[in-house]
């Protein structure tokens, strides 16, 4: 004989255990999802904090104050060249117009600045297009990420610059200057086309020539040979 009561009881227990297992799985899935979401949010928060830290570091680098150069005398390039011995071992500052990069101030033993570690450049004489070869300017090559690299690469003839430096030698009775700071004050004016300037001058001298020149562009020259039909 079959015990129906025990069978029914067993079936009920089995159903309850299945329900409990399903609930356990649901709870596990829910908890796992919450943990995954929490981990994702934590990762996002970390990334944001890292970005904020990087931004702050960049801002600090940009706003980093320039090193203070003490006891700087304002001079002109003429004064410096005329009396170099008066400025020996002194810090000086002057404005000038950039000419070009050069090796003139490098690798000279009595006033040694190695071309491996320094660059050199020339400035123009005041109110002139002639470079000041007597004024030797040597500047330590900036580090790779130094903003001065961008400024130096963009310099062109005629740009106005401010030079702050230290006169470290007067070999050949000339000033040899360690450039401690170089600032670009203004860009050189854009060069105009010589042909355009000549046309403008001609038009000012004889306005009728300009109008005749414009009319000549619109006239179609038809010769008798062109009008003949074959």
C-alpha cells in the first residue's frame, strides 16, 4: 500500500525547498548586481578624482611663479656693449628685437658655454636691421616640457623681446651674457608683398593709371583674324 500522506508531505517540502532556492538565487543576483554597480561607481569616482588631481597639477604648473632674479639693472644694449666691464658679474635687463639663432656665443674657451647645453641668438642694433654681433647671448637649452620651447620655436626676426641675464665674462672687451629669462613682448609686423606696395604707390602718384589698369582686364581683344569664319 502507498502512503499518500507521506507522499503529499514530501511533495510540499520539495516545492518549498525549490521556492527557497529560487529566492536565494534572486537575492544573490540582486546582491551581485548591487556590488557590480557599486564597483562601477567607485571606479568612476576614482577616475574623476584622478582627472581633478591632474587638472590641479596642470594649473599649478601654469601658475608656477617665475624665479626671482635679484638686483637687476635696466640698461640698453648700447650701454652694455659700450661699457661691458661696468656690468661684469651683474644682472641686467633690456628690450631688443630678435634677429636669429646663432652659435656666436658658444664653445669659446675664455667665455665657455657649450653648444651641448646652450643655445645662442642675436639681437638687432637699435633702429637698425644689422645684428649686434658684439653682444654675446647664451641661454641654457630648456627642458623638453618647458613652455619656453614653444616660444623659442616661434620666434622670428623683428619680434620684440625682453632679455634678463647675468654678465659672466667680458672676453674680447665684449659682454658675454647668460640669459636667465627671455620674454616675447610683441610680434614683428607682417611683411607686405613688394609688388602690392609698388602698385599702391603708383596709384597714389597717378590715380588714372589704376582705373585704366582695371578696365584693361575687362576688355576683350577681338582681332580681324579671330572674327573670320573658316
